[in-house]
C-alpha cells in the first residue's frame, strides 16, 4: 500500500466517532439542570444542540437521574401523536406509578377521544414530574418551539404558553433546545437562554490533534464558519488526506454534503418566514453585501421602506438574519456562501467554487463566526403581522 494511503487509513482509525464533543459546554448544561427554572439551548441548525442534549441525557443517567428526551420536530405533528410520543419517551420501568394517568392520556389520544384534552393532561403530568422512584427526573425537549404546530388544532391555540407554564412549575431538571431563539425568547421570555457559540480554535485543535493536523484548526474554523455540522464534513475530508480548499469546493458543489446541508437550511428558513419571493430577494441582497442597513436595502431592492422592514422582520424572526447596529448579516455563513454560489440558477463553475473556498479560508477576522443572539436592547423591525404565535407560509 502506498505511504500516503497508509497515512489516510491510520487517520481514519484515529478519528473518534464524536470528533467535536464540547466538554465545557456540556459541563455547563449539567450544572444548570439541577437549578430551578427551564433553560433553552439555542443555536442555528448544525450548531450541535441535539448532540449536546443527548450527551446530557447520557451523563445525567450515569449520575442517577431519569433522563427523558423528546424531539418535538417529529413528535408535535398532531395532538394525538404528540401525547403518545411523549408517553412512550418515559421509561416504563421508572414510571410504573404513573400508569393510571398515562392510561387516561392514551385513552384521550385516540380517534374517539379528545386530542386537546390529552395534550393538556400531558402538560399537567410534565409539570408535576419532579421525581420517580426516588430519582430526579430531567426533561429534555429538542426543537421546543415546534410545539406551535399544535396551535392549529381546536383548543390548543395557546399551547406554547401552556407548555411554558407547565415547565415553569417544575422545580428543576428542564432543558430545551431550539434553532429559533428569537421566537423562543418571544414565547418564553422568563426562560434562561444558553447560546451554543461557534467552535473555538482550541476545540478544533483537540479534534484535529489525533490526526496530526492541529495546525489546520484556524482554517477549519473559518471554512466551517465555526458550526459543528459543517466542521464534521471537513474533518472527515482532512482525515482522508484532502486539503481544506479542495474539500470545501467539492462538498459545496451540487449534491455535496455542505451544499445539501446549506440548501436544506435555506429552504427551511424561507418556508418558516413570510413573503417567500421577496424574502429570497432580501437574502440574495444581503448575501451579495453583508452589513447593509435599511436605507441601502431599500435602494438595492426598489421597494418601500415599510415593505423591506416587514421582510427583514420576518427573516429576523426565524433567525435567518441577525441585526447588529441596524445592519444585517447572516446567522449562518455557509448559507450565505450557498446563496452566492447557487442562487444564480446555474451550477457554479469549478473556479467559482475554488474562489469561494479561498474566500472562506482566508476571511478577515471581522468575517469570522459571530454570536447568534443580537443584543436584547437593540430594536428590531418586527412587523405587527408576526406577533401572532401561529406560523404562516405565504
């Protein structure tokens, strides 16, 4: 076997399954869980929130807790499915004393029952579920803002508020996660927000050290914009012996892993926002030139200030954009790169992909990953039409 191929094989064996674990952040969550009041883990898609919740569940179980994990993205599709999924997430061996209440909820969650009543009974159960069999209970809800999907059903218009009140009654052990911190902050202003920041250089050095590639940490941080979902793809390519520029260009080509992930995030954010067509135009304009203010965007797009303010408000509401000193930037730099490369209607050329890869790798410090959450004191253009908690798609 050639020497280079031998090195690649050795590197693949050295890379652990979880290459980008974040012990300090996990420790912070574990220290927060026993404290009163719910906490919300926030960050964009691919920030590693689900990984952190699952790692926290595992660590809490080892410490004697009963950890109950539920992903609302999948569970909150209808009142009945949600109630049943929540019950099935409870380990039967630990919750035998709740059999009577669980049976009642299951009966309500049938086609002949009352889905709204089932959800309300479940909320009551969660609110009182502090201990079981002498062990503390931790409730970990992933993508918690998805509870709003149930607000379209009769009797559940205020379900997000009901969830907040229920979780607020729990004395401890309540951890949630969401990709939409702006919406979460509006729904549950009393919940503590714990931001998942972009990866730091020292975290990436730890992941790359077993490969003998710790010196690539700075470039990897810039190329991935600091987000673990993208970094894992590039670490995988580095483990095969590829250089970062080639790996980034290959994976951002049509069908590549970076391209597919960024496209999915872009489409999801647009569908969650409003004004689909014009919102695409706003995102394209900000992709071309970040840091524009409202006046510059009005001139660029040729619409009235009121209209552009509405579109910006909707995009801020779903955390597609962030506002810093009334200037607008992408939350996810890879999505911006995707719009610049793939938003033209034709596949990017190899030279365009290479140029974009170099731009990411050699970005100035000002263009490196920034905080997800804008300062709470900054006024954002949130249109009145979006104050209703229901999601809308135009």
